[in-house]
C-alpha cells in the first residue's frame, strides 16, 4: 500500500499520522512545497507580537516524521497529477500511488494588487516580515476585520503600532457572528485602533509611506501607513484537481472526491454544513477532523464525519468570542432567535457579563449559537453537542446544570437565551 499526500499543513500531516496508526506497513509520502514541516498557522499573530518564536509553532518536526516512518519531502512542489495513471509529478520526479490525499490548502486573496510594504499573514515568513516592520510608533493599515485581521491588529497594537482597520462590511467579524453580536464586540475594542466600516479599498500604492486609497459612501480618500496587512480571506488551491473542482474540491462524508482512490482535506475542500449548505472549509479544527477520516480511509478503513458545525472562537483584547453553526445571513431560512445578556454568577455575586444568542429553525431545533464573554467557548461547545444531536430549544432548557454561588447561576445565559427563543417558535 502506497499513500501519497500533497501538502504538510495541519490537514496533510494529520492524515499521514492517522494513516500510520491504522497501517504500520504502508509506504506514506508527504510532498510539501514549503520549507517547514507541520506548524500552526493559527499561531502566527503571536509570532508577530513576540509571545511565540517561529520554532514554538512547529507541531511535528522532521525528526517526528522520520521516527513514524513517514517520508516527508520538503521543498518539493507537485506540478501535475495523472489520475488515470495514478502518478504524481513533482519538480524532483514522479511518484506512483495506490491512494492520494490532496491537502493543498489555500492562498490569500486581495481585492487589489499587492505591492510595496504590503503583506499577507499565511506563513512563518509572512509573520517574520511583518514583525520586522512593526517597530513602536510605526503606522499600519489592516485590510479586513475578520479573525486573522483582528488578531493581527491586536498583536500590532501590543507592539505600540498605530493601527487602522478597514472593512468592506458594515461591522467586524460578520463571517463569525451576527451584526447585533458584532456591535457588542465592537464596543470592546480599544480606543487606540481606528475602524473604517462600509469602506472599500480601491488601490495600494508602494511608497514611504504606503498609500491606501479607499471609497466610502461615494467619497474617496487616501490613508497613509508605514505598512499594510491584507486579511481579506483565502482562495482554495484547486489547480491540481483540474476539472474535479470549482471554487473548491467537493468531498463526501468519507472525504472522498469524485476521483477513484483520491481524497481531499482542509482549506481546499467544500462540504455540507448542519443547515445543508455547501460551504468551503476554512477552520484548522475542521481540517484536522477531515484528516483523521481521510487518513484512515485511505488505508482501508471506513470512517465518516458528520455535517460541519464550524465551531469557532477567539479572544480579542481579553474578550472571548465564540460561535457555532451558520450565522443568520448564512441560514437557508429566517431563523428563530433568542438573545440574553446575563452574568456568569448569580445576581448577588460579582459576576461578569455574558451574552448568548441562539438560532433555531421554525420547529425549534437548534441550528446555531453565538457568545461573548468569559467562558464563551465552553458555552458554545455545549451548543455544538446539542446541535450535532438535533436537540430542540425546549430539550436544551430541560438539561440540569450545575449551580454554586461562586461558580455559576441556577439558570445560565445559554438556558435563558433558549427559553426566549422557544417562546417565539410558531
């Protein structure tokens, strides 16, 4: 059995590891065009801030792959794949395969041409280049107020860089939470960061300083900065899949493509979510879960994964934000919602504010949830279990939860939010 994997990011490397766990004798080869073994791209903002070194982000070293008898070939680019002949063509030669896993990832996207001191944040090299420019007192423009843009903005702010964030949408994090929840997050942003919403970047011009041309409400202006970080999303790398992909490579519950003996995982793929929509995978956690399934199946197992929940979380300026399931605008229907802002402790104790919003279909079945405040991620993890097992709002509120004055209230914000939504179910 010979398994070839294209890409050694979190998805490709994890697939190799789980294939090896299932088959100790299989020949496993990973072809990685970059110079590094598996490292955490999610950790790159903290490389910029200096909290982590580049070496800290390496999750599995070359030595680890050697000990696992996995042939990791760095600086090896795949140039073509013959699916009929089951051969992978690289700049170093040709490899045959019995099974193939595509883990080709994604490439940063920019709405305008990149030039001068303008950067993406996708690789260790990107983080090093940004850190080099981020001297105290420098000015930076971050284009995009999604997760990566805001985490990078916080890292730059900690380095005493003057940061301006420009966002095309009317608020921040709108691919993560609804607008009403985003407004709560926005109020928690520090005064030292300037935000432009409903603003389109029309050009980046190299120079000292950089010139960022923007348009808002029909008015045009130019913002200057020492450097620019573009964080406007990624585009799946699907070239090697040819006619078997469109915007991304479609996969089934076993992570199979429509090509015999070929699997795909991670940011290059698309899969059904809990609402039945076809969505492009963009979370590292999802990529790893796909990789566990594909790695096992590529060597003869029969693993499956459920529809995507897209559970996601971050912490920005000491504010925890989390969500699971589609946002309201991503739902294929108008959801029933319930929002409650309560306390992490009973009213007579000095708790902290916690906002929870839930989304359900018109039968009351839970479809999504969003939270802002201490412990937000753990509240969302509870909702993830509930959604995956098709619980209704009423069933969720019936669950007995722990109570103690110093730990939690009798009815926490998640329960109350579900109660509010349940009363609105037709």
